[in-house]
C-alpha cells in the first residue's frame, strides 16, 4: 500500500492506495524563474511578434486607445508607463491617448478597485471607465458567425490605433485568457451576454481552443474591431513571469504555447478513477473556487469514470448566485432557457457541473454539510479519503486504476500523443 498526502485547506489529508491500483501521481512542473519585471517588459516591446515596434506603428497625429484587463491589478502601474514611453517615442502626445478600464464580465468596478489599478500616468491622458450598459456610448460594428451582435465602446472603436493589454492564463470556458478575450473589456453588455451564452457547450472548456465556440466568437469580434497591437503577460502569485507583444493572433498563439509549457503535464493513459485536490488554500476555500479542479481531472479520467474531489471549502459554497442557480435549475435545457433571458456570469459553472454529474461519478470530501453538498450541488459525498476511495472502487471495480492529481489548479494534465510510427 502507498500513502499519498494531498493538500486540503491549510493542511493535508492522506489516501492509501494499493500498488496494483495506483497508475501514478501527476505533479505540477517546477515553476519558471521570475525575471526582472521591467527588463521583461522591455524585451517584449523590443521584440514584437508579427508586427513592427509600437513606436514605429504610430504616427504623431494618431488617436490611441488602450483597453486594459482589470485582472492585471497593480501590474498596470508597471506595464502601462512602458507603453507610454513607446508612444512618446512615436510622437504621440498625452492628449491623444485614452485608457479604457472595464471588465470582461461586464460588472462595474468599485472605485477602490479602480484606484488600485490606476497607474500614475502623465497629466492630459484620458482615463475612461467603460460601462457596458451605457448604450449611448456604444457603436454596433457587425455580427459574428454565431450571431453575436458586436457592440463596442464608440471612442475605443474610432481610435486610429487600438491596443489590448491582457493577462494570459488558463480559462474555464474560453480555454485561455488574454489575447482576443480582452476585447470584452470595451464591449457592450449584449455582446458579452451573447458570447458568454456560447459557454454552454462541451467544447467550451479549460485548455481547449480548437472548436471552442467562445474562442472562435472572440476572434471574430476582434477582427471586426481591427486591433493594432497587443501586450499580454503571464502572471503567477501576482508576479509577472513572461511578457509578449505584437500582432494579436501571433502574440496570443505564442502566449498560449508558453502557458501550456508551464501547466501541461503529459499522462500515458486515462484512469478509471482520478483523485484530485485543487492544491489547498486559496484554491479550495469555497466550492465555487474548487469546482474547476473537476475540469482538470476530467482530462485524464475515462468515460463513465469516477472523480474524488478533496476540497475543504472552509468558507462554504462561495458565490450566492452559484448556489441559487444550482438550487433552482433542474436540467441543462432549463439553464439554457434562463441564460437566453438573463446574463448570469456563473452559468457556465452550473452547466459544467450538471454535464459532469450526468457523465461521471463525483465524490466530494469537504467540510460542507450534506444538505448543501448533496442536497443542492448533487455530489456523492464521503466523510474521509478512505471512504471516498472505497466508494469509487465499489463503483468502478476493485482492480480500477487510479491517478492522483494533488495540485490540480497548477496542473493541466494531457494525454501523451501516441507514437504512430511502425
């Protein structure tokens, strides 16, 4: 027998697996070294992908618009001045630069959050807080193949040079964040809503771009907008690790390859049972936070297999809308009907959970009472890891193969490509 300890809140829990059952432990890769932040930004701006340097693209009379992803937080204070330096070298006056701050989810930012991410930029620069609900500030620029009507901030769209500044990473339904997803920070709420409704699709999952309807739609939206330049950064633990700049398509592709190089870990074959932990605090503080762990585990569990989720959820289920919608919705068809009428940003989590519970057995080990874990969220539950493993083996068979994913939120498991050579 093998004892394996996995993170659980601020502590660890132990599972015991026989060598006969254990297929392997899928640990995250060592994290990349953090470079000197200013040097990394300079390197990216001096080596744009598929485009000229920003200072060479602009002309002195150009109106420049920069859309910022608010999730960059305080890093905006570091990155944006570097972009301003490039623009100044290209002859752009401060009065010709507008900085747009909005949210990809469409919510309005509280003033204290705005203060945190606002850099000390030169006087004369225009700072605009994008409100996706203000229709008079929007312009309709076309529709996508998915019939998403594209409404964009009028001032942003009419600028001579349009720049996106985003944050690269894994994304729960767009596949990866950064790149084209940043356009939602200056989109109208109808566009955000229609794009989001595409998340109710089995292909709209973390780490998937091919055939992902959300990603495809976002690409079409950005083409209608004619983005001139992108600055995307990869961040871990609040620290900038890697920066990319240039043409949107090439910059995003290179950024995604880098994110994959950090998160992806190859696995030989799928298991009958996957035991997964988000990685402890803060990833399992609430069920809302921990749920994406299941999505990572599904990458390496066989069809009709079982997932054991070890997530303490010391702060409960988390988002109130997440709880309310799961309690009210009985089917995916009902969820789709609700989403057509109302924009609810947690809906994709409900879809993914309901879809998963239809296709897999999921056993939750947590501090949540059964009235919530089973009564509302419909998990099978166990009081401890030993009971959870026994339950999974009873479902799947005593000889079932088990993979353990102890730091799921830092790991994106993928199947190793089969060697087709003869």
